[in-house]
C-alpha cells in the first residue's frame, strides 16, 4: 500500500466509469493500493492472500463463470468478495451487475462501477493512474522546463538565475512546467515525473518584475502540466579555482528517489547565454540516449580511442 491516496471520483473520471451503486460520494472513497486485480481465484473458492485494498475488476471470463455455476455457490463466492469490502468492484465490457452483486454491494457498502472498455485496456488505464497518483514523491527547490521534448530540472542556489533562464527558454518556444517548487514522483523504477503544485502552476517569479502568469503572457502553448525528468542541470557561480568538465566523456548522475538522472554542472557568469547552453545540452543528451557521443567521436578521429571505453 502507498502512504498516499487517490479518490475513487478521480479514478472514475480518468477511466470514464459510470456508477451502478455507491454508498456515498465517490470523492469520499480513497484508494491506497497501486494495483488492480481480477478476483478469479476468489470466485473459484480460494480466499487466501486476497488483497482487499485493491480495486476488483470483473470481466467477461469472471461473469461467464458466475453465470454457469449454481445459484447457491454464486451467492457464496460473491458474498465473500463483497465481505472483504474492496474500494470498488468494476465491471468491464459494458457488463451489467447481477442481482446478487447489487444486494451484497448495498449490504457491505461497496461501490459498483461500470465501464464499456475491454478488461485489459481498463486495467491499464487504472494501474497507470494509480502508479502516478500514489507514487513516492518529494519536492525540490528549482525550475522544471521542457526543451526540445526533454524534461530538464534546473537546480541551484537562490538568485543564481534559474527563473530568468526558464523565461528566456519560454520566449524561445519551449515550455514551463514548474517554478520554485517542483514536485517529483517516482512512477516506475527508472522514471521520474515532474509537476507543479496546483496552487502555483503556470506562475513564475522574476526579481525586479514580480509574479507573472506564463500561460496568460505567452499563451497556453508555453506551459505544460507535467513532464518526465530526463536531465538535471545544476547552476553555480563561476569558480575560477575549480576545474569544470570540458569533454563530456563521463556522465554524472543525480539521484532522485533512487532513480539516477543524467546531470551536468554549468558555471554561471556574465556573458554566458544559459538558454542557448541548455538548448544545446538537451540536444546533446538526446544524442547520447541514441548512442552518439561527440567527444568519443573526436577522440577516435584523433587516434586516441584506446584512451576511452567506446
């Protein structure tokens, strides 16, 4: 189970579900399990290790089985299913609930929802939504932008120029996701989804100007609600005593909830166009993802390929 929860109303909206029965408003019913199950084994009489916190999906196979068994056995298994009080029982493929289902749903206070989707497609939508809404998450001080389709998380001390860089990128046709507070969710073992808290979404603070609504000033095409974080850019004031990477042969990583994200450190000083640098970094990161590394190619042309691991 997740430490977070999502309302059944949101899941019903995302999966286009209709209500056959509910004991209360769907908004009040919370789901905490990141998986959905098909209760085939339970309906066959095996009740061990049944996870009552999961949504239960009944498809054509389960319904055909229930219609073929004897009425007394059907009542026994269905009552056991509703007695566990799962968050909801969902019927797919446009199936209608049996009379016994409605009876036990009302008796045990379990919602019954309906869908016209195929069972596998419905489960895919529900599990994707659950994994996103219930994912482990943290909030980081920074700016999240989308540059050439790459989600870039910009980090750095206050006043280093994160928001100014973001607004220049927006002016150049890229998109803002979050400013100041970035909510990061681990939606799979190798993916981090970044978004903005709802109450500050589309807003950005520029010192000397104040708060602006990016969607209103630059148009709705200049913002996005969420993006996968594919690169971390850390900004810091230029330190002349420090040696910065000048080849890009080795890739550094930034850890976010156990997921390693490629990271680069960019020194900031007057005259450096950070927006252009980030555009170049985004393209270069995509090339590396596709297997091309310009530094390695250059060394190979210079006959130094034995000094690197190709």
